């Protein structure tokens, strides 16, 4: 198999992981709303979803259309970063439990979680997002997607984090 095919498989695995996140998020949202939760910041949710879909699609387009070379000195370390980012993301999901969501949903009266990666960082999931947004394209030298996603994601995360900070206790 070619490097492009292996990379496509990697993107498909990441897309499957995203679908699993959406399923967990829907389940947690149902629980949260049953507890009287309030959702805020709905305006940035669709741009966030579109950006993450564009990341995956853009990676495939750049690799299949422009055929950048696989550079082992870059690709293998970036794959390790992608794997570490997924591990951090799922550590956040498991640590927050029912409180984790891709939406900004706050259950009144629940305290902030201060264990797991939240002992050290207020928003560790976004560290995972940033790392993945840089590393996933660079696994196969998709520099343009890495730069464009990172720039758009930096703007979007400022909106998202402001929204969360306002909503959280």
C-alpha cells in the first residue's frame, strides 16, 4: 500500500474517533438537560464542527491532489503526537465523565472538575485539539492544512474559551 492509502486509513480512524465523541456528547447532553442544564454559546458550534470536518477533508485533499512526500523524520514523530493528543482527549473525556460535551452545557450546582489533566490545566482538551491540528496534517507533510487549520482554530478557540469561562463557575 502507498503512503497516501495508509494516511487515508489514519484519517478514517480519526473520523471514527470523532463519531464516537459525538455519540458520547449526545448521551451526556441528554443526562445534563435532565439535570436542568443550560446550554450557552450555540453560535460557534457549527463553525467548530465545520472546521474539524475541514481538517480531515483538507488533509486528504492536500495529500491526494498535491502529493507531498512522506518525510519519515517528520511523519513518525507527528504520528506519535497525534496518538498522544488522542490519549489526552480521552483522558479529558473520562475525567469529566457525564460533564464532558462538545457543546457548552453547564449543570447548575456541579463544581468544576479539578482532577486528571484538569489538575494542571483549565482547558487540557484544547491542548489536544491544538496538537492534533498541527500534527495530523504533518504526518504526511500537509503543511497548508496545518497552517490554515491552526490559524482558524486559534481564532475559534478564543471564542470558545471565552464562552466557557463565562459559563463555568
